[in-house]
C-alpha cells in the first residue's frame, strides 16, 4: 500500500488535524512488557537521521514504523519495543524532530519529520531547555519521547508567540508554555 503524506498544516483546520491524529493507529507499546532485551544497533542523530549499524536508514516507511515503537524510560534510555523484545536505541538528543508548526484557533499543531501530527496541550506539552542565548525547545510526543523543534519551526513558534504575547510564551490546549529556558540559580 503506497504511503500518502498528510497535507501541509497550513491547509488543515484544527478539526482535520485532530482527525489525522485519531486515524494514526499506533501499537500499544506502553502495555507491552517483553522479557527479552538487547541492542538494536540503531541511532537517531541530532538532525533526526536514523542509522542502523552506522548506515542511514533510507526507507522512510521503515523510520515511520520504528518511530511508532519508541519509548523512553525514567533514566532517559530510549527503547524500540515489540511484544517479544525491547531493544536499546541510541538517541543523540530527541527521538523526533518537529519540522512545521501552525496555530489553529487557540491551539498549536506540529508536524514531525515522520509526518506525524500532534496538537500541543496537556498530553503534548512544550518544554524549554538550554539557556536564553541558545534555547532548545521540545514538545512531548508520547511514551516519554520528545521532538526537538528545528530552527525554522522555532521561527514559526516565535511568530505565534509575538501575535499572542511578548514573544516569550505560547498558549495551546488551555496551557501556557514558556519559550525561555529556566535560568539556573547562581
């Protein structure tokens, strides 16, 4: 079956985005407790490139399939989980990359590099990290995994923040999120 990517965020209403989100049937990895574990010999680079044994995975369908099996535990370790085994996967920064953002009414939607759509809110909060000079902004995807917001999407998010506030925060899903990383106490 050929893969048809969803339309651009700008072309979709919030209702259409929510329908796209609901249509994505993901495996219930959070409910699986496999006894066998090992190493996947896979890595997700800072730019979102997936590697297996050091070579890029070129089939986007494989990356999309693997991305639906990702979890991150409390120690920060990422796993590829199936009903039969869980395999470690090295992740340089975040498991996903947010490559597009759009404000729809009072909500903000993101498209991930895997063509997945998410709507920011209590289940998908935004987190600011780094420092004020070099912020790193993330949005929670699922099962402990986050998407790092890439540079152009960061610009879209700042444009949204400038419309709604002083440019330092955004509101979506009834929640307000700072775009300024917390400063450490001296």
